[in-house]
């Protein structure tokens, strides 16, 4: 681990503040299709499946690019890579306004999706500025940049009304380019890069960076992130369409209601980081999954009419969730998902301090792929079932499987490694020593195939 002796508190706050602001702008750009896509859908006469693919395409690029951007950030530093990634994305967003066919929209969406890769760049950059015991809180604050989705849901509908969807895209491109310049001018080189230049050490090779990915533990973190982040992105993009179609709301109202989901799903990530530091990430993951199961069960129940044969004849009544109750459920769901996102990323700089970019990139990639596949699945379910709440049924099944899998694996780990503590519900999930193979002796490594945390 590099030294932080020469790093002042103001340096830490500067790195965290700039990174969080830049990530917020990038996330707003990344989810822009949730709003302008509704207009594009009407202009091109797209089906729900085609619309789902359009919304999901930027998520694909943002997900796959994370593993490469993570490695490059470890090699060249976030101060260089962050603004470069933002400038390239800004050009793609601007060019979006010249597109006229659905197929080219999909190609343009791939370039726009680079905005999503900003997450792992920021994680790798911010983690270098903080001590191990404070990284959970710091990365939770940085991850609150997910609020960019709420910014888009709140502001973009009004921009679309005022200047059209093409003008909205141009505004986003300009703001992103300005942010890139400000970040480069105001930020500093992270301590790891500075120390590497001072000592003349060479950057860690890509092969060494990717070595921990053969650990089953890394893929386990990625599985949880598939829901807490991937489903969050998917739902943030899908909700405006759902409110317009299922409840007949105006796009501006639908955007505000979708923003009420995205807002707690973003800003409380900092709280999730603090909770993970204080009580452990495992506790936070249990809380996230169990509350999500309840919310999704209520949200997935379709509007239903019942006819009961009563004593004096048929009794008819209806059951369904109104728009106010539904919005409330989404707020609760977004809140616990934000806690879960922080809990997953609490582990990475602790277990893999020298491979944050690669490991965090893989976890982010798998999570982001949830944001790609789920909107497509939502569109397919709507087209083939004709039931508005079918997407929430799919999410309920996803969370149920993840909860059972997590609990079973934890209990097996406890029986294998701590037979005397078999009755304990939660064990510490933060190791005394990092599990990076570069720094850990064979005696300290987990048994082959054994999980060391959630």
C-alpha cells in the first residue's frame, strides 16, 4: 500500500468532491435515453422490445468498458483517464443529434455508453486517497453520483419540452465537456501515481491486474452487483415508460416520479458505505435483499378483478396498487439498493488494494450488464405477456435466487471455517490482511473454493 503521509485532508476532499461531481454528470448522460428515448420511440414507431434495446445499449458499453478502464486507470492514473473518457463521450453525445434511423441510433448509443465507464475510473482514483478504514465511506460518497439518473429524470423532460430532444443532447454534451476540462485543471495526481513516478517503478501490467479475477469471491461480488446496480439502472430507464403506459401520466410527471426512485437510490449510497464500515457489508446485503423482496412483491402484483360466489350471489372487487403507493414502493426499493451498492464495493479496496481497477472493473461490468439485459427483458415481457407488472415479477425472482444463494454460501463457509461459531448469524466480513496474492502468504489465503465473505 502506498504512503498517505504527505496527503492532506484537503487533498482527500478535493479528489472526492471533483470525482463525485464528474461521476454525477457522467451518470446523467449515461441515462439520457430514459427520457429522450420516449420521444425517439414515438418518432420512429418502435416496439417495447426495440425501445428496451435502445435504452440498454449505452449500458452495454458502459459495462464492458469498465474492466479496461479500470486497468488503464491503475496504469496511467485517474487524472488523465477521467477527463479523456468524458471528452470522447461528449463528442458522441453531440453527434447523436444528427442520427435519423434506428440502427444508427444503436451505434451512437454505444459511444454514449462510455459515460458509464466513469464509475470504475473514479473508484480506482478515489480509493488511492483514503485509508483502508475510511474507504467504504469515501466510495459510498463517490457512488452517490448515481444521483445523475435523478437529475436526468427531473430535468431532462423539461429540457425536452423547451428545446426538443436534440437540443437536450447538445446541452448534455456541452456540460460534459466543461466538466472534463474542470476536472483536469483542478484535480491532482493520485498518491500511487506520484509515488510510482518518484521511485521510477513501472506500472503494473494488465496480466497482473487481471490475475485476481480467477477468484470465485470476485464473481460472487459481481453477482450481487448485477441486482443492486444493474437493476437500478434498468429500472431508472424503464420507469418513465412504465408511468406513461401503465398510469397514463405525462412525460414530465413520469420523469419526476422516476426521479423520486433514482434520488434515494443514489444519495444514500454514502450511508451504505458508513453502515458497511460500522456493521459490516454482510448485514447491509441481507437488509437490501429482504426489503427488496417485499417491495418487488407488492410492485409486481397486477391490477386484478375478483369474482367470489357469495351467499346471496356474486361479489366482485378489484385489487391493485395505485400510483401513489407504487411511487412509495420505488422510493423504498431505491433506498435499500443504494445501501447494497455501497456494501458490495466496500470489500474491493480492502481485499484487493493493488487490483482495485481490475477487480472493481469486473464487478462493475457484470453489474452494468444487468442494466443492459434487464431493459431488453422488460420489453420482451411487455410484448409477449401484455402485463405491465411482468418486469417486477422478473426482478422478484432474481432477488429471491440471489438471497437464497448468498445465505446458503455463507452458512457453508461458516461451518467449514468456523465450526465453533456455527450458530452466529453474522461474522466479520473484512479481513485483517488483504487477500491480494501479491501480498498474502499461502497460509493466509482462503482454502481452495471457499468463500471468504459475502
